[in-house]
């Protein structure tokens, strides 16, 4: 059964603040930025804070965390993904511009995300115009 944490507790709120500072430092030290999806960024940050409280480390929230059989009382995740994880640093971000969790990306990737979002909005506006014209 999954352990529950009161996300409005002072302990969780304090850890959440620490985790936000942590992810800011990760961006700064790696030359990364946050992706444009604020909901994903918040969800990943919540997951990192939760894992820190439950397991003592900021395991990637996208992967399962389980007891480490070789170290009683300790935990591990797939590929030992502790943020910022080795796969993100060495493979995901260099090759695709964004990490698996979708929180960290290169500045260039973020710019591409912004342009894509703008293009989507323009396309929606054009579709609205066409629909109005057709309904006349």
C-alpha cells in the first residue's frame, strides 16, 4: 500500500519549498530551464518532495521506488533515478532537449515549445474564422 502524506502539512510544505529551491539550482548548475508545461513542473516537484519525505532521496517520481533488498531500510528506483538523474544528464537532455519527466529542458527546447504552442493557438484561431465563414 502506498504511504500517504498530508500535502497541506507544515512538513510537506517546507519540503516542497526546499524542492523548488533544489530544482532551481539544478537548472542553474546544468544550464537548463523549466519546460513550459507548468502543470507537469508542479506535479514533478510534488513527486520529488513526496519521495524525499518518504524515502530520504528525491527519486524521480516517474519511476517506481521499492525497498533495496541489499540494504535493509533503504530504497531504490529503476536505474537508481535520483534527480537530476544520470539518464537525463547523459542521454535524454543532450539527445532530445528534455528529460523523461518533462520538467528540465534546454533553453532551445523551451523556445521550440513556445513556438509550437503559439502555432497551435494561431491554427485554432484560423479554424474558428473558417468555421464562422462556413456557417454564414
